[in-house]
């Protein structure tokens, strides 16, 4: 199973790895209800809603009020079948919030083994539902943004391989520059953790919203040098490549720049990317050795990922792409 973190960090819930979060996938707003269904074609769906007392009148003396940061909540269960659909309902009050969950499927499928299996998965998921206290919400959002960052980095290799296959060298150049930037951002976050002796994740380096002040890549280069992640030579190379890349992107037509020059720039970018990746690995190894930060959890960064880890990553990559071209099948748990 994999975690879903509510966009505001109010709650977390584990869902089956083969379920996709549908709000983004189909263009809905990221508000209640949050909807899930299998990546493959499905005749059922799971939805969960979370409302505060300010959003809905949730006073009900007949429902037990439960505590923050507590799984295995007690739910009141109901049914609401009709119109060709069966609907299972769950309700719970936790502190000043109300949860409402639904499992919906076609009535004609009510006796199918698949629906019974999915209903069991719904019950298992609901047992992991936790309304988070304020301090835990911040941590949950940090982990969520980190996982989405690493999934995006992984997804970039699909684009990179496609660009290489198509001999699209300008695309290859831009993707590789993105990967260098990502490696350095991760290394800066990890170096900061080591320096502060903390496991907290500074997500200002890993996520940039529409209203966030950007940290541009040249600033990332400077900070990476200050943190001794890269040396002076690599810093100077990155600065030079940045200027050459801008010629390709912005001045290809209005300058004397030649197409053949792109091939050398791409090669230089790839060589530098590998240098930066190895520098990141050194920081990961240091975290593992000192037991601090993202890799301080006792799991060797060089350990082979489990089948479960791979399935979760594949599902996250699917959610990043949202395109059939790069879709990976996710086996049912």
C-alpha cells in the first residue's frame, strides 16, 4: 500500500498501490471528495471527504468524538443503494473534523469476487486513516513533497530515454539540465539536515508553487559550491553550460550558433550530470553512516528495492506522467 496525503496535510491514509488518485487525473479540484479507482478500467470507486466544523455542521451527540493521530477509527456504517448503484457509507468524528467515505459500484456487480476484494481493501484502507495534529501535518506534507519530487526525477528518465531514442538533442539537453538541478537540490537538503542534525525536509528546494519565490538553478549552483557538494571546477563548468544552453533555447536563430555545437553541449552536460550524481551519492552515504536525515533510517541507499517499492514508484511515475505512452501496469496487492 502507499500513502495518500490530503493536499492541506489534514489527514493521511494508505491506499492500495494499484489505486490512482483521480481528482488530478480527471481534472477535478483537489477538495473533498478525494476519489480513487484502479489504474485499469474499473466499475467501482472509493471516495473520502474531510470537513472541519467551520466547513460543515458536524455536531452529533450520538457519534463518538475520536482523537488526533490515531488509526483504527470507529466508523458508523450505512448503505444507500439505488439507481443501478450500490453505495457503502462510513462516518466518523475526529476532534473538530468529520470523515465521510463512500465505496460505489454497479449493482449488477454486487456478487462479483472482484467487488468483494475491493470492499476488503476499502476496509483495510480506512483502518489506516489518521487525522493529523498541526505539527504532524507539516511533517506529512514534507514527506509528500519529497516523494513527489523523487517520482518526478524518476519520470524524467522516461522523457530522457525517449529523447535519446528520437535523437531530440535539444530536449535531451534540457532534461539533463533539469536532472543536474534536481540532484543538487537533493544534496543541499541532505547537507542541511546533516548540519542541523535533523530529519526535517526543507521543501522550499523540492517544490515550487505558483506563488512561491523561485530558487533558480544558478543560485542552486552557488549554494552547492558553498556546501562543498561540487568543487570550483564543476561550478565553472555548470555556469558555462548554462550560458551555452541559453544560446540554444533563446538565440539559436539569431546567432551564429550551429546545430553541431548542440551535440558537444549535450555530451558535456551528461558528463557533468554523472559527476553531480556521484557527489549526491556521497552525501547519501554520509547520511546513512551518521544516521541523520532522509537516508538516516537504517536502510542502505545501495540496497536493492523490493518489488513493493518498485510498484509504489511505478504508480507515482504514472501519476506524474498521466499519459498512456509511459504507463506502467501496477499488479494488484
